[in-house]
C-alpha cells in the first residue's frame, strides 16, 4: 500500500467499499492526487479515468475538483485527503 496526500474538494469520494470492486484507485503524477480507473467492461474505453463526487456522482475527468483544476459546482470546498492505494508493480 502507498499513502497519497493531496488537496481536493471535500465531496470527492475515495472509499473503495462504495463502488464496484473492478474499479481501482490510481495515482496522478507527482502525487497531485488520485483518480478512479474503470475497466473497459464498464465503460467501453470512454471516461475510463474519473472522480466520484458525493453530490454529483461520476465526474468524467481524472483531475476534476482537485487543487488547481477548479470545482465542478458551486459547493466545492478544498480539504486535504489522505488515500491509501495499491502500490504500482
């Protein structure tokens, strides 16, 4: 496991128990954040790298609502996230 700390909207969701177990959390370069990767069987290669929001559901960008990318809605509030992900092989 690897721990990644980054800033993003407080409504972003990184709880792996809330979504299909075929989804996985991946790290953005330079520890800018993490995103969800959806397997092709769920998305046909479209919107494969996404964020999930507790208010709006799936956000079709891997950097949506992360620090520097701007918020997708007017209810965004920046907080520090600490997320454990599987280490890359």
